């Protein structure tokens, strides 16, 4: 490895470790809040998935995502605000709370798809699957999502990012660790119609990232595999951009949406249905158009 690349890598690892330590401190504060309020709460995505990694604090985490069980989201939000947090944003899907430079997303829904019976059913299925959650810290009401939830949500979440904007290597690594943790028992991917998408991600994990997943979970056509791999390698996901005008935001979003038409069939969705949902989402929450400038 070239020296300049090694130095950059070491710098990034140091930054990731420091942010992870900060998130762990906030998670401990959250655990105390949940214990005091008597609210069972589940951590998922970032910090939750880090527990599947050989070195948890090397999993780069963005926001802290939580779900308060038994409809206690508002009471939990009130308790977090009372502890010193600030509210950044409120939507149908989640409340964004700001604590010491870290955003906590307190979810009401895992899946937001307006007027979709399938989305409602899948959201309830995900909630039911949280029954396998275990304490994140010893004897804590703050828990971490288990195998059943992860084998459903992580792939569904990656599929939605993939069709709208593309995904990064982190999405693939997360999924491969989920599959590994589940010992390859991921029958629920068929329930979501995402078996082909899963196979591509698993194949990339095996051939590019050093995983050793069962061959039968990695069977994808070469042309699909190569196109997805090229799309990920050339992705600009996670790159910072300058503040731009509303016209530029709209142009970029339109260009991105139309250029990803090919991705919908791989994730068992319809481009026309996706277009309709996007338009409806912006009608219901018009200010969402400003969230993100790509």
C-alpha cells in the first residue's frame, strides 16, 4: 500500500474510532434515560450492526437510530429532550434529536410508503421481529436488534438506497455480516422479493471483500453483478457537496432518479410506482425537497 494512502487510512480509522466512542457515550446516556423512564428501546442500523463486526468501533456510524417499543416514542422523545437534547426535525417517520453533535433518529415507522398495504404489513412484521432483541448494555432497557430484524430490515434499507441513489461498500459489508451472523438462514429475503439483490451483494462480499458465504447465496448473473459492482465503485455516496440553489437540487434529483431506472427490477419494484410515491412524498412533506443537495 502506498505510504500516502496508508497515512490517509490511519487518519480515517482514528476519526471513526473517536466518533464511535462519542456515540457509545451517548448510547449509555440513552440507556439511563430508558431505564429511568421504563421504556424498552431498540438500537438498530449503525451502533447495533457494529456488534456484528470483528472490531465494532471500526464500523463507521452516522446517526443513532432507535425505536421505542409499545408506542412509547413520544414519551421517550420528551425524556431525551428533558435531558438536554434539541429537536432538529419532525416527520411522519421519525423525530431527529441533536445531542452533543450527534443526531438521534427516534423512529415511529421503519417503512414509510404512503397508501401501501404491503408497506404497512411489512412495517408491522419488522416491529414483531424486535422480540428477539437483547440488551445493548448489561441489564439495560436499551436493546440491540436481533437476527430476525436485521435479516429483514438491513437488506430492505439497502434496496431502497440502491434504487434511489445507489449504495456504498458499507451497505454490502453490513449485509454480509448479517448473513454470516444468521448462518445463511435468510429465507425472509424471498418474502420481500429481494433474493436476487441479496445474491449480488453476497457475491461482491465473497469475491471482493474477503467473506466466505455459502455459494448458493451468491449465485447472480455476471452482467448484473458487474453492473452493480461498477455502480458502487463509481458512486459519490457520502461525498460532501457545496450548498446549491433549489433549481440545482431539483435538477440533480431528477437526473439521479431517471438515471437509476435500471435498478428497480433488481429490487422487485416498479419505476412508475416509485415515481408516484416520490411525488406523493413531496406533496405530503414539501420541505423534504431541501433535505440533501444531490
